[in-house]
C-alpha cells in the first residue's frame, strides 16, 4: 500500500513562475513538455536551468567542443520557442562526469533564491532502476535546494544573492520521469507542440533514434492516459515542499 502525503497535492496551475531544473538539454521537454506548454499558456513564466553540458550526447563526433555547444544551444532555443520558455540558464557540469553534489546544490540554491519560483520541476531521483547519475544528482540536489531555500545559513554559491534574499513561498515540486505518479496530466491539446519541441534536438539524435524516441513517447503517453479518458498523458509526482522531509 502506498501512503500518500497528509498535505494536499498543490495546484500547479496557480503557479506564475516555474523553474525547470533538468540534467540535460532535452529532459524537460521529453518528460514534461506537454504540461509545461499548458502552464505557459495559462500565464506562467517558464525558466529552464540545465545542469550538465550534455556534450556526451552529441552524435556528431566530428564537431569541436565549441561547435557541439552551439548546436545544443541552437536546438534548445528552437524547442524553447515552441514550449514558450522565457529564459535559460546553464551550469555546465560535465555530462556523465565527476562533479560535487554540494557544489551543485549551492548553484541550485543560488538560482532558486535569485528567481524565486512558485513551482520547481525536475527529474525524480528515486525513479526505479534509474542508472544515470546525472539524473539522480540533479533530482536530489534540487530537492535539497528546495528544502533549504529559506535557510540562508546554508550558503548558495553566491553570497550576494544570499544576503539579499528575504524568503519566498515555493508552492510545490513536480517530479517527472517517475513511476510513483500522483497525477496524470492531460496533455492531449499540447501533444503536438511537445513532439515538435522534442524533434528540435537534432544534435543528440540520429534520424532513426529520434523516430524511436517519438514512438516510445507516443506509446507511454497513451498507456498512462488509457484509464483517464483522454488521449495523451504525462505522469507526474507533485508534492508540497513539506512532504520532502520526514514523509509528511
């Protein structure tokens, strides 16, 4: 039996500023592009923060590092235009490489205190059988940054931002790539936008690989929507920040 939080699931549609923290350039759109487009249409500002440089995922091995970076940014801006992303930030940690958890948490605290989002979206670090350390690190560091955002004794990577920060309310955290969903978002109306955004990531997928991804997304979205009376769904775990510690 799954014991849910005592705290009601937050209303994500009331959020006005949403910080979407992703391990790689394409994760937000692959996992949650449909619901993020919906939230943007309802008036929310979307800010994307990408943790790694994603260079290991670039399929053209003839590209220089600079050219690969340019290709990734090109694709992300194209996808962001479709989804309606207002602003992008990049941390540049080494894709599939070695980096410090606490340094990452400090950078995420910096941006949470700077941007002051109503809602934070990220990868579920507790996804069953998740084998990619970037996803686990990003999700866990984001979770701790949300918990500690108002505790300025826990420093971010920018002392000036810490000293200026006066606190704000984070309404909820949304985890994608999850098998513990408490919400299946109906994204039927924004599905085509999501797929168009995903198709923008040309630097990371060969044509056949892209078609396989789109097919897998289509099948998964129909599977999770099947019992809910709509065509396309995205599984999400939505929690109040108080539910992120001690199981409340």
